[in-house]
């Protein structure tokens, strides 16, 4: 396994928040800070120099992080079982809400029309 294959994996730990003027606030992960760690050299001849950590160690660390995040990535519909009668009740409430929402939208457009044509 090479460092390049590790760099292509999904990053796991570091999340930074960036603001772009044409986009809303987004979260972006920094691959190089979390995949390829630099550690102090253990070689006495290279005292004070930084080296990259062992590839196998970083691979195991990334695997642990991905397994730890797996429950968070579950889709919400798989988190709990919904019984049939509860699903029908929820769908009835949703359709009623959507019907009422249509009436509210029509009322808003009528009020806007009346205000513009005084």
C-alpha cells in the first residue's frame, strides 16, 4: 500500500469550516492533515527531523475512524422500524399539511396581488 492510495481514501478526522461568497457555509475535510501524519524521526542521526508515519499504522487508524463513523452515516429511515398503522397515520398528516400549505400559498399570492393592484 502506498501513500498515494491512502491519500485517495475518504478522509476521516479533521473537519474545517470554510466560507465561500458564492456558496453557503460548508464543511470540508483536509486529507493531508489526517492521512499523512508527520512524526519526529526515531533515527538518532536524524534528530529533530520529521518523517512520515508508517503506512500500515495510518491505514489501521483510518480503518478505525471509518468504522467509528459508520453509525453516523446510517440513513434515518433505517434507524428504527415504523409500523404500518403509524406510517399510514404519518402520511395522512403529511397530506393534510400539504393541502393546508397549498391554501396558505394561494392566500399569500392573493394578498400580494391585492397589494400590488391597489
